[in-house]
C-alpha cells in the first residue's frame, strides 16, 4: 500500500527535464494574437527539440505557425504560454536586458524578403558591422571580421555595394553574414530562398550549410523549397500550430559496403502521448471522431471505429 | 579603414533618408517659433497704437491729470521772474515728484490756466448794453492751442511788475469790436463788492485765434468761449430783474495775473488749473495699467501734499500759490480712458488666448503627424535594428539627436527671424507683449521629445500590445477623462469669469478650454463616424457604382484621417468660426454705436441761421438737413424744468415722409404738436437722440415743433457719404462747432478699441491654422498612403481607373470631413456660451452694455464648406503623389 511518505518521496524525486540536452527546446508552446479583431492561435502546444550544431528544416503549409515559431525563437516575439529556450536562455522569463543580449550574442535571423534583411542606405560591409557595433565590437577588428564573413559566404566582392546593387542571392548571403556577425549560437532563417531562383537558392543554402559546418552554428531554417528540405539531416513538419511529423535523413551502408541515402518520416508523439496522424492517412481510412487502438508487443495499431483488429491488418506508421 | 563609426554613418544616412520629413518638421517648428516670438509683440504694438490714439483723442478734449487750486495769491516774484513757460516749473515738478521715474515722462508738459472771476469793467467809451457795463475776466494761459496772431499792439509783456502797477491785458478782435476797446486804453476792473479796490488794466494788444476748428484746438476754444468773443448772458439780479450783459475774457501775463489776484479775490475765487496732458508717444500698452494706478494714487488724499501745512483756518502755500485751506484738488480725468483700455485689452486677450491656444494645438498636432510619419516610415528599419541587437535606448538616442538637429536650428532661425522682423518699425518705447519663453520651450520640448518618444512606442514588442477588452476599457477611460476635464474647465471658467486675468497675456485656463473642447469633439466624432459610415455603406450598396461601396468599406476600418486629423479639423474650424464671430460682433457693435448718432452727420453749435443751413445743405452728399434745438420748458410750481427738443417738422417730413414723430408733431396725432417722450418709440427718437444727451426714453421730456424763425443749435444731416471736412468748410470760421459723422465715429471706435489687434490675431491665427491643418491632413493621409496605395493598386489591376481611385479617396474622406465641419462649426458657435462670463466684449465694442454675440450663419457655413474643401484638396494632393507610384512597385510584396 502506498503511504503518504511514498508519495512525498516520489514528488521530491528529481524529474528529467524535457529536452535537457537539447540546444533549442519548445515545450507545449502556445502563441495567440489578434489580427483585425480576430483571435488567432498560431501555435497550439508545439514541442520541438533541436540539438546543438544541427541543421534543421521546418516545413509546413502557409499559416501553420512556422514564422511565428521562428520569431519567438529569435527573441522578436514572446509566447503566450509554454516554455521555450535557446542555448540555455529561457525565452519566457527573459528580461528586456537579457532579450537584448540574446539578440546580440545568441541568435541571428534572416527573413525571407531580401529587402527586409539589410539597411538599404548602408553598404554590405556596414550592414555586417552594424550588429557588431551594437555588441561592442568596433573598429578594425569589426571590419576584419565582417570582411572574413563575407568572404566565407562567397560575397567578399560586394562589400562596398549597397543592397540595391546586389542580386537577391547576394543580398541573402550578406544577410546571413549580418546574422552571423556576432558569432551567434543559433541562426534562424525564415524561407531565405523563397524569393530566389534555383541557382541563387542553392548558393544561399550552401551559405547556410557553410555557417553550420565551418562555424558550428545551429541552423533552423523554415522553407517551402523541397530541394532545400531534402538537403538537411532533419526536417520537421508543422501543421495547425503543432509539430506533426519529422523526416530524418541518414546514410545507410549496405552489406556490400555501398552507401545510400535513406529518409525516414516519423509521426510526432507529444509528452502527453498525443499523436498527430498524417492527413492523408486520416483521409484514406476515413478516420474521424474516435478510432480503435491496440497495443501489440512492439507497436500500437489504429483502426477506424467501425473496423477492428480482426478485419484488417494494422498499418505501419514508418516509411 | 572606415573613419566614422558604423552607427554614426547609419544615423547620418537615416537622417538623409528622412530629410524631406525632417525638413517639414523644421519648417513647422521654425514657423511656430516665429509665430510665438513675433505674434504677441506685433499685437502689443497695435495695442500701443490703439492706446496712443485713445489718449491723443482724450487729450484733445482737454483730459489729462489736472490740479486745481483755489488761489488767494500768487508770489509775483516767483511767477514773474523768468519766462512764462518756466514760471511754474518748480511747482509742477514738485507735483510730479511722488510719481515713479518711469511714469513721469508719460505726463507731458503741463498747461497752466489762471482765471479771475468776472469783474465789472469801466472805461471811457466802453460799450454797454442798456447802460449795463460788461463783465471782464482776466486770464493767464501759458499755452493757447493753435496760437494767437496779434493784429494790433503786442502780447502782455513778460516780466515782473512793480507793486500796484497797471496790469497789461490783450483782447480778441471780436471783443475789441463789441466792447469798443482801443490799444492803450485803461480799464478799471471792479470786484463789485463794497469797499473793494478796483484793479487797473491797460489794453496792450488785440489778437485773433489762428485755428479754432482743428481737433487739437476745438476743445480749448469750446471751453473758452469768452476769450474768443463776448458772450451775452443774464446778469446778476438788480432791482428785481436780471439785465442782459456782455461777458468777455482778456489775456494777461503771469505777473499781471499775480498783480491782479488780490483785487480779484474780492469778487470770488481765482481758479488755477494745471493740466498735465498724457504724452501718447511715451506710453505703452504694457504700462497702461500701472500708469492708471499711479494716476489713481495721485488723486488719493493720502498722496504727497505739495503744500506747506498751515495752522487751522490759515491759507496754505503751494509753491508760488497761496491757496485756501483744502483748496488743492487733483483729478485724473484720463484715468477712465486708461482703465477702459486696460479692460478692453484684457478682454481682447481672452479672445487672443483662445485663438493662439487653438493655433498652438493645431501646430503641435501637425508636428506630431510629421514626427509620426517620419518614425512610421522607418518601422521596418526599427524592427531590423532591434533584430540586429540595437537597444531601444540607443535607437531613441539616435532619434533624439535627429530631433535636436532639426529643432534647435529651427527654433533659433524662427526666433532670429522674429527679432529681425520686429526690428522693422520698432521705436522706443513700445510694448513687448507677453513673453514667448514658455511657448518656445513647449515647441522645443515637442520637437525634441516627439521623435524619440514615437521611436520608443514603435519599438515595443508586439506581444506587449494589450488585449482588445483592455484597449476598449482604456479608450473609455480616456474619453471619460477628456469629457470630465472639459466640463471642469468650462465650469471653472464660468465661475471665475474675467477677474484675475492679467492685462495682457495668455491665460493657461482659457487656453486649455478650446483644446479640451476640440478633443471632446474629436472623441464624439470617432464614436459617431462608424455609425455614419455604416449607414453610408448600406446606402452605397443599393447603388450601381462600386466606388462608394469600396470607399465606405475601407473607411469603416478607420477614419482615414485618424484622431489627430479630426482634432485638427475640429479645432481649426472652431477657431475660425469663433474668431469670425467675435470680429463680427465687435465691428457690428461699432456700427450700432455709430448709428446712435441722430443722422449720418450731426453739427452742433451757435449761429446756425438760415444762411448757414443753406450752406450746409449745399455740401456734397447732403440729402436733408433737420434743425433741432434743446430747450428747457419751465415746470409748474415745484416741478423741475422739462427737457424739450424742438424739431424742424417740415425738414423731418421731407427727410422721412413716414416718420411717426413728424406726423405727431404736425398735429395729426396725439396732442397739439407737443409730444411727450413716453409716447415715442426708440425708432421715433432716432433723429433726436443726440439732442437728448443721454436721457433715456423713460425720463420725462417733450418734443415740440421748432418755432418758425428760431435758429436751431443742432443740424441732423442725412447723407451717407458726407465728409466732416467739407461740412466744417461750409460753416462760419468764427464759431466753434462740434461735428460728428457716423463714418469717423466707426473708424475712431475701430482704431481706438483694439479692433486692429483683435483682427490681426484672429486673421493671422486663422490663416496659419488653415495652413497647418492642410499640412496635418496631407501628413495624416501620407501615413496611410502605403496601405491605401496597395488596396487601390490591387483594384487597378482589376480595372479601376486612376480617376475612380481619386474619387474613392474623396468619398472615403467626405464623411469625416462633413462630421468635422459640423462639429467644428457647432463648437465655434457654442464657445461664447461655454466661456460664459470669461468672454466680455463691452470695453472692446465701446458700448454701454455687453454686446449681443452675432452669429453669421452664412459665414459659418462657408467656413465649414472651406474645411470640407481643405480635406478634398489634401485628398487631391495625396492622389497626385500616389500617381507617381508604379503599380508594380506598390504591389510587390514588402517592397520599399
């Protein structure tokens, strides 16, 4: 029989914190705002974990909450409820001063619109140096680092040009340099290739990969571009303000020693045990209101309410 | 290596990028600084002019500060030792000694007039009337306005006279002719009391007045009729009847007067009058109140007595004058003129405070609109700066520097321009008006604070925005607060009235009222606007055109002009209507005051015989001449005499055949041609109002027909364009006439009652407020131009013509414009009622009672229409600017 002491001891026992090891943690994140008098619930309890040094793509339909999530993680917006931390910084409890330091030193941000990332009245070098000046790095050191960043990202030749004189791809790569100016831990990019042709998009994505690879920056990129999403190790899909599925890519070594890329898509299971089934599955099996589930030895089976374990085989959720 | 820091370069380039709007702010600040620095001083100069005009006019009537002495004797040595002009300098200086130094120059060179009582004159050959000798008074006047020309002999010589010497006298040629005097003739002047020793005088010269008709001389000669010519009158009763005798005045020197005083004293009091005229050129409007107070202090018995104390019953020694005990009296005749001016100025400043406060608020809102647009255009840069790690404080500091770079030079330029402007036409002394210090400080603070303040507001995180319910509650609280403040301010103003106001200056409480009332108007408009738009939208949906539907649907999301735009419109129109209403009331009251004169011109004086009347009737512009005479009809028993006005009935009938008074006097009404005043209405009395001389219709008086053959003393002239100078030219030169015309009376009232100052402030404020309002409207429209441009461009891709786009904007703006016009005009008309006892115009209008506020509905409607036109003009400017935007550029998502 459980005694009161047992319960107290259980309550006092240290619990494992959600995503304790992760670099980016979103725990049951909620964001509600008003638009033209209408209340919009952009994030509805989103969970997300990203490891340090990872390069992750966020995909989802328009209005699914990707940009809202990115704004929150970049410290440009605050969530309504839930928990979010980046590089150990709690985004909910941060004071104004901490938020300022966070934007200066921890997070870099690149918007989709090429014209929105850079100050039109400053040249490329000044654009990169400006965040450094906010963080206290000035003079020759700032100029040298800005030049190095632009060189690293393949735009060293445009440092004295204003944004109006740059192509869209160049502008985005300069924008990445700006975001990296203060050696942030994390780089957030909101559809950075959305306005670009495929060649420029490839160059921009290469710049992101360079930043991830050469500088060790964790990169979280929102994209609609399948080509981009296909080039990252991990792609997280967001639907209706929640993470719905995740695709993990890796290299599989066959028995004959040959290597091939494989991609496995997972359905996300939240901390309460809720599962969001892929929409096509729901439609195909006409799942609605209630379903039957059965626990087998190593998996869980789901059927329409009218059907049962005896009538059809359990669908495999892995692909 | 880049020389300047990247943040400095960024700040400089942002400054350059916002150059146009920052220049706009600089212009607004500069014009505002110029306005507050020069405006009050210019108005004060006009006040100075009005004061000087009033004082000069009063001085011409002989008003000033006067000292009268019941003189028993004059120290001949002291009086006659030097030149006459300096004879009494010591004493006059002594009289002014208690006044403060600044006030003394405002009292001009005093005139001294000493006159004996009338004494019986006796000389061989002296003309008598029925054997009765004439009476002659000896007078010393150190200043005769217009001067004298001696046609025979000389003026009485200046210099001391030996004891018991013959007193030299000079008479006018008219006196010579009537009394048959000759140069060198000795005249015995007897006090007429038994045992009194007669004085002996010798005629040394005859003079003619050089000018008796100009405004500067007429008052003197009107007050000295006997000096100009003998005047026949009833003599003292002798043997049961009072004979007709001639009375005349002759001039002598100061020493002569001193010599004759002991003998003359036996006949009665020798009156000495020292009149200090006020020097208009030395006076300023700012010092009028203090000067009035000093003049009041002079008349106070506690004022320093310049006389040597005497033991009980003995005469006092006042300088060279021996004066009966208590015989010195000081009167400040000019004080009422100054007090009237000070009151009028305070009244005018109530109106000016109102106009200036409305203008200042409109200017500040325009500045706010410019600053908001400047910061709003950089909203995305602000977000980018924040994302790149800029602190709000840092961003505010940059904007504060921008604000300082714009504000400080603009303030300095505005102030220096005002000083240079004021240098032209400046002279010393002049009023400076209320100091512009705190107004300049307010403009400066607004210029410095607006940009960083709006940057702070724009830098707040989106999540900080309050929930709609909270916003609604806050809005209600603000509206209630504004309403309560407005009611409190109005009630407080009602209870306080005009008392406690400075003579000139901007009263903070009065200034606050129009701003609060305008805010209330804007608050009501913002509430009413959606309701009106809803109705308009329903109406538009029943029409075939899509433009009104689109316009009203878009307008429903926001008034298009915003709260600031509506407040500007309401305040501007309310100020214009109120200013026009006050100006109309004042000028209308002046015309009314002028209409109280019996005719278009009125001539008063003696000798208006048929020949003179014919001459007057022949003057250009004269249509009719009605003769009138003021008489006293003896009352029976103890009943006092009744004032009676005799009117030339025939002339009145010719002038106005429908005149009820003429018909009554002609005998076809009540009575036999004698009409009691009670039987007449105010309109009947119009032609006799001047003769009534302040009698109200309720007082007992009679109107009778002018007897045939008798000469009137007043001519009432019909002839709207008749000129005073032409009338004067038609009148005999040897008689002094008073001439009043309605035109000159209206002009005098306009120029002497601060109307010019009132007009200047009202018109300048109206013009500037209109210009500021137009600028504010354009800026408000530009603030929403981007989203409106996107919507219109989107519609243009579907085939909307650019002309229709302009129509759409106009239709969108018309409801708020009409509402603002209604609210502004209504507020302007209501303000006089709301101000209550704080708004008084009696002293400004110069009338006896508070004037009735005249609402000119046609002008008010025209001003309301003007505001609507102003909004349309702003819409056309905005549309013109929008045409330069390329469709592709506007529609390109997130383009700059």
